[in-house]
């Protein structure tokens, strides 16, 4: 669309692409912000964010956006006022790099040069280090906050001071190599996640279950168990996954055609190539949905298949009668992750537009999985009998999706970073979800989608780039969208003018903003800590 092309051209001619990957300094002591408008006084707590904030160590430079050192952010809100602080996560990678003033640990798109102080054998072993710069999200287990990515390691952090408290290794508790940065939590606090395991029999996907509470204060992941194990379709080439879906009684793992070539990854550092060299898209493979019962860990014998697609984030999932409804952001193309190399992000003009045009565009979709498929189920018949649904499911079972949007979403470049009223509506029928529109390499609008009629509302301002919106319900909420949305908005064409935006979730009108007098980089994910200590 012409509007999308016009927006691309404006983006490409701006300074944004240079500033998005510019390192910033941490702000460890809380500073005041300038509040305009009115931030509701009932909001008390801390909006916490995570994302890359340092892209150079000494004279060395990281190659990929995901490789930047993790920077934690806190917007502390009390009585309509906001303070801001940030700290670099003191991960082993960060401390080791800082101590040596060079990149010492390889990351997703960056290969560390050999340490001249190590002998040959030590250098060989260092090639198999697992990167664990936890720059993706902040999640909770047993009430504690952890900075995480997709490796074995997480770091428990203090949500009040942002100090790094303790490194935690998943493999010390369950036989997995890593976990996602998007766990799901039941109302009782039981948390589920996924992690791979690699054995002589091949690669496996594991569903992990973490108990809701501690037996003693010093606990971390004690009591975690593997609920079930699913073999990869290709033994040495498992699929990449960023998240999974959950309903009241089921978990859904989605095996997509973005593949990890384990041989290439393991030997890549000996050949001087990064992990990203072993990640590829195979358009000849179907997408497979695995449905797992949460209580028994039993994997459904029914294999639900769909055409090749990419999905990173689920919106919501729930059960309705004999159907499992699963909503997610997806694309028919998988050429995406490796486009976020820093040399691409720092391009401008037509070269930057070319990068964007090659990237997959994510759109909200609904899949309907029939749960009562058996030997007597007829073949070649649409098993989706739900009224007013255009999604289909045919035994094998082959599924097609229903679009959860109208034509108007195309001009906003699709939608990603989806969020809902999670506390009240996760695993339940719902009406609204929120996300970022992507008319270029990062979000440049905020969007509210109404599933009744597939209508949308949009917040946008020229030159402003909002991040993932997080929903906070109002204290006396009676409707699903009673509450506010928070998003950190960066202003790359202006110096030190990023701000925390607060929108009324119902009307999608701005209530207030808190301008921060320091530069803030574009981040990934965050959460609201309503139980944080509030002074005054």
C-alpha cells in the first residue's frame, strides 16, 4: 500500500537505523521524569523491561541485534509520578567481556576471537561455550524475577534495585538445554515452559513444569519436572521455537520449519561462523501442532498439520466444546531472524527498505483444533463445526487458519508483540488483544484488535517508535479492557526524549507520558510488578 511505502521511505531517511543499535549508559540511581497529561493514581508498582543496550566492548563490535548486552529498565510509578533507572545485567558474559575489554563469549551472531592467553586445548573447549546473555525478557518463577533468553541460564534479579542476584542453570534441575523466554503460568502459580535436550538418539523437545511456591527462601527451580518429551522429526535438525500455547487443560507445541542444524552449530565456532549460520528456513516442511494434556503429560495421538509458517508469539488459547482455539502471530515466510544483523540495521535509504521488504510480516491468525478425533472420524470432512469460523481442520488433521484482522491491518505492516489481559483471560475466551504494528524494522504504532467484527484502533505519532504494550487492569475492572496499556516509546531523531506512554485501554486515548532525560534503546519484553515497594 502507498501509505506503507511512504512510511518506509520516511523511516529509511531518518537517523533511526543508526540510533537503534547505539550503546547507552546505565542509570543505576533513580531519576525523575517529566510527566505530561495524567497518569492514573491507582497505578502503583514498577514497569520492568529488558533488551540489548551495549553493542561494543572495547574495539570489538557485536554483529547481531540480539547479541547486545542486556540492560534492565525500571519505571517506578506512584501517585501519578514516575522515576526511571536502568542497570546492565551482570551476567557472566557481561563481566567477562568488561574485565577483558573485548568480546570474550560468542553470541547468536558474533564469534569471539580466541583468547591469546589460553593454550590450544583451552581455546578448543571455549568454542563450545553456550551464550547466556539474558537480554530477551523478565519472567517469574515462584514469585522471583529472572532475566532470561533461550539458554540454560537465567539470572534472578531484584525488581526494586535491578541488581543481579544469582545465576540459575536449568540443567541442574531438569535434563534440558535451555528454555524459552515466554513461560505460561496457571492461576495457582504453577509455571510451564519448554526446553530442548540433545542425546545420542537425537534432539527432543521437553515440556517443563515448575511448582508455584518455595519450600524454603533460598529455592530457585527446585521441584521442576519434565512433564513430557517429544522427539524432533529430524534427529539432528530440531525446529527453533520462541514460545508455546496453553489452555486450561492443554499445552500446544508448534514445530515450525525454522531449523537448527546442530552439526553446523557445534562445529561452527571451529570454522569461525556464528550460531546464526546454522539456522535456516525449510519451506518444504509442514508446521506440526502437538497437543499435550497438562495433568497427564500425554501427547495426543492426533498430529495436526498446517502449511509452512513462522510464529514467535502466541496471543491466547482456550477450549470451547470439543475444540481448542489457538490464536497467534504468524507469517508464511521464515526468512527473518538473520536479517537483524547490525550491518543491516545501520543501512539507510533504499538499502534499508530492501532489508525490510525481505522480512516476513506477521499477522494475527486463529487455528481451530478438534479434540475428539478418533478412528471413526471421517476423512476429507471439515471437522471445525464452530459457527462463523472460516478455519478448517481435516483428518490427517490438516489445518488452515482464519485471519483475525481486516484489510486495514496490511497498511500497518502486520502485528507483533501481542498482549492480552493475561491475569483474567489467558486460557479463556476473550475479545481484545494489543500489539505493535511494524511498518519497518521495529514497531511504529500501537494497535488494539477487537475480535468482534475484527475492528482495530491505532495509536501513532510521527518519529515515535513504541515497544511491546503491557496491559494493567484497573482495580475495579468489570470489563475485559478496563485498564491501561504501558509502552516505552523511543524517539531516535531526538536526543534524550524517550518516554513511558500510558494509554486508556478502552478508548485507546493517551492518558499521560513520562519523559526520560536519558537515551533508551528499543527493547524486547517486559512485565508489570504490582507488588513492588512503593515509597511515600
